[in-house]
């Protein structure tokens, strides 16, 4: 924290307010909030910074805060196992009241879904919680949930398509380098479809390299 502070302060010559945000689940012991350089006869440096340790915060205290950051970070706060479905639904309820633009809505809702994954039983409870929302909030939340489902289906299809193409490449040109494998994994769905057709004409790894260069 001190190094980050010093580099920013040196680069921009502006006051820097240092905050450390911890989002892990464990351990729950309090993190230090200062850095000190001291000698037996002298204190050379006392650097203090704020600590926000999500696993030590009670999510209930943030339910009424009209703040998009709160709606996202509640998903990583101290949550009892039985409260997980309710926390996810309350995160979305809060998000629905903020009237954000679509890009920010997608960013924050994606954070919530990523860091608060529910099992089948929890999902049923989550859906029953949503059913009790007032109609306006329920409509917005259902749009978010639907987008999650569509994205999951699309990712599943793309992963299946990727595996088939990787197998076809291996049969056409043999094993490819890890670097080329990573470049193939980074292709869009449309590019994967084009590669599935183009690889029929490949005979060496060089053909794949040339094709990938053309996609840049």
C-alpha cells in the first residue's frame, strides 16, 4: 500500500487517499491498516490507510444504501449459509432501484452473479424471494436473471464448439503450442465458425498462424 501510494503521489503530485479493499472469504481476522519504518531511537515513517474487509461487514447494514458499489459488494460480505439466496435477491433488488445505464447494470450484476453462485436448492429459494418483489422491481430483476441464463447458454455452446475445433486442429496439423491454444481460446463465436471452415485447408501449424494473423 505504501509503495502504491508513493508511486501515485510522485507521478501525479496530488493528494492520494489510500484504501485497501479485501474481498476474500477467509481468514476473518482484522488486517493491519498501517505501515511503519522504525528504529530503536526514531520513528521514520508511519503510513496509515483505510481497510475495508468485506468478510467482517454485515450485509444487512447496507440494504438501504442507494449505492451501486454497495449492491455489488454485499455479495462478498459476511453471509450466513442460509442467507445466501436472500442476499443475492436483495443485491438485485437494490440494483433495480438505482436506475443505472445498461453497461453499469451489466457490470455490477455480473459481479454479483460471479461471487455469489447458488446451488439448485438455493436457486429455488432465490426465485421465490424474487417473486415477492413489487412488480417494477421484479421486472428489472428478471431481465438481469434472464441475461445471466442467456450468457450461460452462449458460453456453454461456445465451449462445446471450441472443444470440437481443437480436436479437428489436432487431427489436421497435430498438437499446437500452448501459445496458439490460448489464441484460439480467445476467438469470438463468429471467428470460431470461420476457423472451423478454414482449418479444412490447413496442412501445417504455419497455416494456423497465418490465419490467426489475418484475424487481428
